[in-house]
């Protein structure tokens, strides 16, 4: 399975911050925002990743990530000439996806808690898998409605009168048929290829699985100034309390076995003296000391 991080868009809701750097490069506490969704993919066992962004911002992402080999993965880059909906990502990354299954994650979504994504990806058999998260403001998102048996029966994009409080967060798993579905889609009234329309097509075919996320899982959409601040405060609180970092691709790569401990230590040794390096050095020492599994 391959992975896509969609990190395009104008980021107008974060103006004037996005005059300096793209939305997905804004800091969420101690890391760029894009570290968090990238880490979700690595922690889920995805080694081939495509990052989609604007012509202006792609050089910055390339400077930040390179080709990904430092983490034992590969990162390709594709340009989004003009934002035209989330489902546009499948057209932009068509040649990257090839004949593979694919998981798409939005570059401004932050998750914490549980193993819902690695488990869903490892269990994926085909069709589509999306997730449902209980929110107080479902009108801002794609909304899924369930029947009394807990089966998904409808999906709506930003409804004025939501039929439930379950929003669909920005992680989507598809079989290879998603590329053809995206090709045949017509833009919505907003002029976009809506990801909700992709999911509705899978629902009509009887091939959509919706996984409800537990209360122990946090989902933060850091697309506005206030939500960006809230996300930073949340990450700081969790990291200070637990002594473990969120959104750390090096750590995820080590535990997934993408990096051997010797390569991990060599990577850490090249970092400047900072809290991030200190954390990773401590992690390496713990692995050496107690022989933690990289699985």
C-alpha cells in the first residue's frame, strides 16, 4: 500500500501566517504540522509516500524531508497547480499510485491515541475504509449517518442540518479503483472533486467500511489560527505529561523496523543540540538498555 500526504491549498484561514510558510509547515508545538500526518503513515507501515503541494511550497518540503531515506522510506513529490478538492489528489498522484492500494491523509490533521489506523490498514481487504469521529460541529465536515445496527447509510459534505454528529476525519483508505472513480467524477457546486462523493460511490457499491474512532482517540484539525493554537497546547500537554513525543517520524521509523538502531543513532548524531535530539538520544539509550522491539 502507498501513502499520500495532501499538503496543498492556499491556507487562507491562517493568513497572514501563510505569507511566511505554508499551513502544513506551521509549528504545532515543537514540530512542523506535516510531521504529524507523515508519522501516522510511517507508524502504519507505509514506506512509499507522495507529498502533494503547491509549486511555491514544494521546495520547502523537499528541503525538510529530502527523499525520505533518512527514515528508511521514499518520498515522491507532486505539484498541485490549483486546489480543486481532496479527490484531486488521486489524479495528481495517478502514476505514483500505479496498481497499488492507497491511503490518503490530509496534511493539517493531527491524531493521537490508539492503533486505529495501523490496524485498519493491516486489515484492509479492498473497497474503501473511512473513519467516524464524534464532534460538536459536524456541519464543518463530511458527515456519516448510521442506522440502528451501526451501518453507514448516508454521507453528506458540510450539511446545514447534519444527520449525525459523526464527522469523517482526513484519513481515507482505498483500493486501486479510487483512481478511476476520481477520473469519472464531476466537480461539485463548489467547483471541487469532493472526497465525500468518492465515499458515497463506494457506499452505493456496498464497499464502504466506516470505523468509529474510540473516545480515547484525539483528532485535531489545525486549519485555523485558534485550532492551530489549541493543537500546540494539546501536544505540549501530552508530551510534558507522558515524556513521549507525538508526530516523531524518526521514532515511528525505528519502532516499525524501517531504521536499525545503528542507523537511528547515526541520524540523531547529525542533529544540532536541542530538545528534539535529546529526546531521540534518550530513546536510543532506552532501546540499547532494555532491548525494546522495533516492531
